[in-house]
C-alpha cells in the first residue's frame, strides 16, 4: 500500500479542486465502504441509535456544503428518517429511562440537520433528548452519571457525548431566563471531571471517577480508575473545543474556565508523546511500555483539538500553528494509507474500551492493550475528517494572506 503521507505532501499546495482535496477523498472513501449510514461501525445495515454513527454523520454534515459534498446530506437524512418516526419517537434501541449519555451524541448532528431540513419530528426528537439531560441522574456534586447502569460515575467520554448538544441546544432553544444556568451547568460538568479525574503524579486525567468509591475498578481512596486512556482524553479535548466554540458565539456568556482547562490538559499531554513520532499511546501514562502502541483514534482527536484550539486562540503559550500542523502530518504518516482500490484507510484504531459493565472491564494496563484493534473506526474517522478540515482551512487562509 502506498503511504498516504506522500499524497499529503503533494497536497500542501492550495487545492481548491474537489478531486485534489484530502478531506473529500477521505469522506468519499467512507461512503464507498459503507453505502448507507446503517453500514457504519460494522452495523451491516442494522439500525441502531449509536453515538459512533452520530459522530461520523456530524463530520459529514460539516463538510457537505463547503466541500461540494451535498450528496452526504441525503446519506445523513436517510439514517435519521429511518430511526425517528412521525411522532418524533427515537428507535434503534434508544430508551430515555436508560439515561445513557452516549445516546445524546447523535442529537448534536440532528441539531444541525434540523436547520437544513426542519422536519417537525426532528424537533420532537431533539426535545426528547433535552428532556433526558434535564432528568439525568447526578452524583452528590452535581455531575451527570455516565449511564443509569453506572451510578455516580463520570467518564471523560461522557463530556463529548452530551455537552456539545447541551451547549448548542442552550444557545439556540433555551429560554433567556434559563440560558445562564444551563451554561453554568455545562461548565460545572467539565470542572468536576477535570478536578476529580486529575492525577497529580502525571498531570493527566484518568479515564473515569466513581464519586461513591465503590466500583471494583477504582481506587477506594480517590474513586479514580487505574489509568489515563488515550481516547478518553481525546473525547474530553474535543468536547472542550466544541463547547468553547459554541459558547463563544453567545456573547452573553463569556467563559474563561474552559479555555484554561483545555490549555492545562494539552500542556500535560505533551510530555507523554512518543519521542520518535511525537504521537501518543493507547495507555497515555505508560509510554513505551511493552505492549503499548500508538493508537489512531486518540491521535486524530488530539490533532483536531489542537488545530481547532489554535484557531480559536485558546492555546496561546501551549500550542502554535506550526506544532499543531506537525502533529497532524505525523498522525497522517503514522496511521493513514491508501489501499489498492484507492480508498483512504485509517489503521490501529482501538475498537472499544470501557469500565465495569457485564464484561467486568477492569481498566488495568493489560485490559486496555488487549482490546481489539480495527481499521476505519468511526471514532477515528470522524476526528480525522475534522482534523483535515481544520488543516485545509488553516492552509487556505495562509495562502490568502
């Protein structure tokens, strides 16, 4: 297979031609591999209200108009139409009483879709998801439980699953007298996870925190899980840049807390990069340890968060354009190839990892490094597309100057 980095280098010049865009080629590769959105994430045509599908469909929507990919709109809309009935009820396994933050995630793309295609049933589904958030169980400090089946637990993943939807809904739909309290609540969720998942020995954030200190996977003294997992911190970084961006457009709510958290997290992450590649491992706090590996999804998430954070002007003194672009290019060189059919392939994606549940997931080092590794996982493809979009925007702006 041909290294994608060669292609990337050839595209460093301005490329306004649709066929030359790295981003377009990646989206089209996914559409060719997965003829319908129900084929994403190995679903093979099964309809499931799934955060991974929602994540990648949001990336497709973001590229639809600006990259001449209008056909992706029908691709996205078909999936939502198949899952949301005429009354606005959500199918595909969604159940409000499960109080799963994962199930909020597809609602963020739906907030975007409803602006393009304002169907009444979409509005009703959005209201159902918002109602779930308002009723979501909380721990004693006010933090959302990750799911009903995970009482008192806050996972870094959950911030991405729910906070961009919560912030955008607040900006666009919340009554004026509730807007500030909702924004305050959003900031509180980030603040709680930052302070309670923080590992003073490394400066990194652990995957999760159990406020009750009862779960078998946590330290009984702190409630912390055993390690800093790459993708968990990637989710958290992406949640921060998205919410900062959303709130920045509502000038009635200036916030300095979230940019400070993002800067702190990125600054703590940098020393844990692999010295040879400048990229990060599956288990962040064990770099170079036997069995640990450079993992694609977290690196795509970090590259995207850094590029966007620099563009938003919230990483001054921590990250600049040159460093963010260097990490982006190294991420492409390490994880991305083109197969014999000309399709873009993302390698070395951790398929899934979590804590507790029916599989009794322990969160130990051996647990994380032995989870399945796959190609083209939506949890990597979505952030990869966003990172490409940020880079192309950055490059085009530089050429215009």
